[in-house]
C-alpha cells in the first residue's frame, strides 16, 4: 500500500493515507508517479512510443516500454534515451546518385547516359548524432550526374557517384561514373562505353556503358550502364543499344527499381530503350527520346540527327529504422512513412536526420 494523492475529475483532490512510508501520485485513480522507501526507487510514467505526449516540453522523462529505456525530451534532439548517449541504432539505407545526361547530338547518334551509383547497406550510428543528407542532381546536357551521400560523426560516410555522360555523336566515348555512359557513333566510327563504379568502392555501385555499333549506312550508339546490368552495345542493322537495368529495393516496404541506364540514340534505326529504374529512351528514327526519371538516378536517353540528348534523373536517399527509436527530427522536408514496425524516411532533396 501507499499514501495516495489522487487528482480526481469527480471529487477533486483526494488524499488517502497509510503508514507504509510510500507515496503515490494518481490521476483519476491511475498511478503516474510513485516514491518508494527512502532507499528504494522512484516509479515514473511508462508507455509505448505511440503514447508519448503529443506536445512534449523540455525535460520530460518517461519509461518507454517499446525500447526498454528511460527517455527524456529535448527540443534540440527530440526524445532520446537518458544516460545512453552511446546507444546505437540499426539504420538501413539506400543512396542513389543523380543520373548522367547525354551529350548534345549533331547529325549522328549520341550514347545513352549512365545511371547514378547505387549503394545499400546497414550501419549502427550513435543516438543523438545528426546525419547530413545530400541528394545529387541529374546531369544537364553534356554533363555527369551529381553524387548523393550520407555523412555523420559516428556514421561512415557513404557516397554514390553520379552517372557518366553519354558519348558524343562524333564517336566519342561514354563518360565514367556510378554507371558508365554509352559510346556515341558516327556510323563507321564508334565510341566505347564508359566505366561504372567510379570512384572505385566495394561493393560495386554500377556497370559499364555499351559501345557504339553503327555502320557505314547509319549511326547507332550504345546504352548507358545501370545498377543491375551493363548497357547494351548497339546491335546489328543500325539499331541503338538499350540501357542497363537498374536494381530493385524494398527498403520502403514496396519493391521499387532504381538506377536504370539511358538508351542510346540511332539516326536511321530503332531507339535504345531505357533500363528499368528510370532510364530514359534514346531518340531513334521517327521516335523521341526521354529524360531520366526524377529521384531514381536514371540516365538520360541519347539523341540523334541534330536532336539534343536528354537529361538525367535526380538521385534519392532513403533511411529505414525501427519506429520505436525514430526521433522525428528532420530538415529538408523528407517523406516519412511507416512499414509495419519500421519508419521510412525518404529524401528527394538535401536535408538531415537527427538520431
């Protein structure tokens, strides 16, 4: 038993005393705080993560029954485990760089651009630290995509390179990048595909671009490399090569393909089709090409016959962690969703997340 002080919504303040030496504070008969003996313990409010106060104030403390930790609230870092600054969180992530763009095309065929680099893994950073998120832009005409990254004090920096530019219409080689751009073509002169996974890291970020393969009668460029496959070398009969396929991720709770390579351009043959995962189609005889899809890291399609090449799709950064340890502290307006017992934070622009 204990002496109780109850804030009752019917009777007001109700005090019931005994001689146990214990003191319990109640709200409508439910314990909210209990003081045991002088050498005992203080029992504080307890509840799940979902039952946290809707409008917390500085210094609030409670026991989280989901995490098994006492937690306190700070307007700087949100809810965190009291006295557990060294506690780590299992954080899954996907980082995709911006897709490359194709080069401007003259009277021949430009190569499809490479997809942005694709990296996914898990780390265990420390609670209370802030992760800086950078989302790379897709390449504009004649340029590679920009890299995407995550960095933090107790987080090993992860950088996904931008996709390589597509080879020029005069038979230029594809550019290097997360995935390489496809080689361009003048017909008799054909460029080679660019190298994927640059800068070199392990595991691989992407694949090489395909070579140009035109003939004396027509120009046909190679497809850009994708995260899951090499760009196609332009096949026979002056048709352009397709972009390499991207890679499927279920980090959001649904299977989505990212980082497809752009299809190559052709002047008198069929266009190269963009790889699954946002790769743009190349321009072909009687067909129009397309840009890489935004926030997939897809490479842009190659141009032909004085039609310019196409731009790359921007990258994306996605974080996944248990909802029970999600702090709710972000910048940059990411999209936050739940998947079962997990929270998913999707950045389509640069920002930050505080653990």
